[in-house]
C-alpha cells in the first residue's frame, strides 16, 4: 500500500523569523504519529535552519529547485551536493512556475532529475496542463509527453526516489480546483502511462500527488480517490492550521 504524502511548497514566502515561527506551529500542532509523510519546502536561505529545527520531528525538508550541474560558473544557483551537504534529502523539480517563468524545458528537467538521483535525493516531479490544453482536449497527450521526455529514460530502481505531482496549471493560485473526479481521472491515466512503460512494480508503488488549490474543505474528498496519494500544497501550506487540517485529511 502506498504511503500518503503531504508536501508544502512555501515558494518565495517567509523570512527567517517567519519560517521559524511557522515551523514551531507545525511542530506543536501536527500529530507526531501521523501515518502521513510530511514535507515542507522553505526558501533556499532558510533550508539549513529548517533542517536543524526539524531534526527530531516527523517533518522532512525539501528544496524548491536545484541546478543540474555539479558546480561551475552559474551565479545564484544551488547544486544537489550543496543540498545534501546541509541535510536536505528531497527536491521539487519541474514546478509549473519554473517551467513558465524560468523556461525550464523537459531536457533541462531530465538533466536535473539525473543530478538529483546521482546524489540520492528524493524528487517530487511536477507536471501538468494549462487551461488551453484541457480546452483543446490535448491534456492527456501533454501529460504523457512531459513524463516521457523527462522520466522515461530512468531505470526501474530509480523510481524508488520519485514522487509524482500532477498540477493542473489552471488550478494553481486561481481558486479553481479540479473536481475529485477530474483528479482521479488524470491520476489513473498517469498510473496507466507509467505501467505501460515500466510495469506494475513501478506504477502501483509510485506516489502521485495532486497539486492545485488543495484546501482543508476539499482535501479529504480529493485524497479519498484511489489513485491520489496526497497533495503538493501551495498557499494553504503557509498557514499552520490549514496545513495541519490537510495533513489530517490524508490520515
């Protein structure tokens, strides 16, 4: 049986003091015995302190991005080795904002995936369609393309370090949410696509998260679908009570 996972992507929010305050709230309010894998992704400058702060808790820390090179003249970038060096064991790759605002292509993401795996990082790999793709009824083709171009070169063993996160771009930060039925339809398609390429040993064990305006009032119904294994949470992850409620909805 696949574990439930709830990951909070803090994006470019929370300074050092605010990060510590939110972490303290989460430590106080999250059940220490939750049968849910809990992840938070603060900003780069707060990762090291977050790792130290959460050392003896059941909350793990992920980075929001990383560069594909081991080192070099890449001003402002951070490598996988730098992340593992401060105790970070997970990284979000391919978020729709990285694809849209920073022109991350499938080839770039393929290289980032390889670099992360070479450093034993767990990858939360994001992908999803825009509204125009869904309206044109090409969303299934696009999802298959995004998966195949960045992940289908992997070996079966690599999938032990992969978490998939489907994020319909039209439902991120818009207040719109795919219905639980739409989420299940796409997650089932994703699992079938993985099955065709890698077989049931991979497809039935890989976690697929839903990321698109998950809130306390809709999380339980979304998470109840058989192919939805939790959520990648944006705005609601910035409020302790909301994030805790979403984690409890996954239990």
